């Protein structure tokens, strides 16, 4: 298999594909600046496992980390999410048109 450089949007969707990483992003939305240990605790993850997830999120640009002394705080970065949403919205129009046609067809069949 040929390896190629993943685009930014590919890295975003790949990072979002994992439920643990989505959970981390939700926590950071509600509690910005949590430490790595605080993020790992409710997930019962050891720090090396948490760091691997954070590396994927960081590579996708979805988080940024800051260090103060020995504590690493993690913050949400929203720009890659905006790009992913813009990409999805282009296809939402197609889904909406198809669903509107389906509704019209069902309503047409329900008429006496």
C-alpha cells in the first residue's frame, strides 16, 4: 500500500473517528485547560495511552498543549472542526433535497 501525506481534513476526521478522542474533546469544551492526568482519570487510561490519543488530536490541530512546571494543560482548538463542518454542510444540501423528495412522495401517497 502506498503511503501518502494526509490532508488536514483527513487528520481531523481520523482523529474524530475514535470515541475516546471525541470524549476528550467534549470534556475540553466544558472544562478548558484540564491536565493530561485529569483527562485520563475518568477514562481509566494510563498516561502513555492518553498521550497517544492527545498526539493524534494535536497532529490534527484539534488541541494545543501548554506546560507550566510539570503540568501539561490541554485546550481545544476549533478551527479544524469548522473546516470539517463546512465540508459536511456541502453534502447536507444533498441529503436535505433527497429527504424533501421522500417526504413529498410519502405525502402524495397519503392523499385520498
